[in-house]
C-alpha cells in the first residue's frame, strides 16, 4: 500500500508538473501570440503610416499637378491675352492704314456741324505758317459754333507736319495727301478746285493754298483757291484774311448780312512784321 500511495503521489506530481508545463507553454504561446499580434499591429500601423505617406505623397503630387495645370492655364491665358493685344494692335494699325485722306475728311465732316479746311504748301513757306497760325487763333470760336478745323498738305513726310505744328501751335486735325486723292474728290463735288504746281520733293506736285468751309450735309459755305502767278509769287501771297472769312461764315450761318464785301489780302509786309514782332 505504501508503494501504491507513493506511485500515486508521483503520478499526481507529474500531472501537476505537466499541467504547469502546459500552463507555461500556454503562457508562452499567449505571449508569442501577443507578440505576433503586437508585431502585426505594428506592421499594420507601419502599413497605415506607409499608406498615409503614399496618400500624402499622392496628394502632394496631385497638388503639384494642379499647380502645374493652373500654371499652364495661366501661361496659356497670358499667351492668349498677349495674342489678343497683338491682334488688336494689328487691327488698329491696319485700320489707320486703310483710312485714306477722303475717309479722314468725311469722318471729320460727319462729326461736326461744319468743317473749316485750309490747304497749305509746306512747313517751309512763311506765308503758310502765318495762315495756319491765324486758323489756330480762330479754332476756339469755330469749335464753339459746332465746327472743326483741318489743315491739308501734299508734303509726304509726317515730320514736316510735326514741324508745321511746332511752328504754328496748331492743334487741330491734319491730313497728308501727297497723291491728291482728296483734292480730286473735292473738285468732283464742285466744292473747291485746288491748284497743283510742280516742285522738287513733291512727287505728284505741290498743292497750292485754298480754303473751304463746308457743312455736314455737303453745303458749301465758302471756298477759295489761289491761281498761281508772278503777281502772287507763284501762289505764296494774296490769300484772303481768314478772320474776315470766318466773320462772313458766321453771319451766313446766323442768317445775317455779310460783314465783308471784299477781303483783305495777305501781304509780304504783313508776314514780315509778324515774324519781326511775334
């Protein structure tokens, strides 16, 4: 019996040891499982961090792409704006090139109740300088009456026109007509017959002095053109006083009798005294 009890106790002890061993193994397994779970969690976390980083990278790439797209859109818009500006400039330049002397004259005529036009020979002519100065002095009164002034010349170089403006202070409209297309048109309308004389540097001839005051509807209020001769120094002098011409035009427009029946003529003495005492 003692032996059987000892065997039984040993067996019970071994079973306890086994259970303790199984418990330890179970604990170790649990620890391993926990470790694996932790590792898996960490891997999961790392994966999520990686995913988030990729998402962030993708977002940055997307943002950069959008910025790039916006830049391209901006660049394209700037290119489009520049193209439009270029096109508008070309259109403006072409429009000016297409506007000839007749079109310029008709535009001025349509924009005013009447047009006070003066033909002159050139910026080099002292009689012409004096005449245009007088026209400038009348411009305020002309504009107040609803009219406009314009000077016309066959001098081709725009610099010559600028020289005339500088010498006279003239600020009104000006037309350069070296081919005399406006001159011929005005003659065809029976408004004024401007003489043309041969002169160096004028390819198609030099337009001589003339004056025309015409209403918007084409009604002629006054016209005069010189006939060049030795007596008037080949068209230089003997021009009617513009102040007196304007006084008569005003009277006619207001339905009153003419102020002057005969006009004073521009003389050499008058031009010289103007140059001396200006």
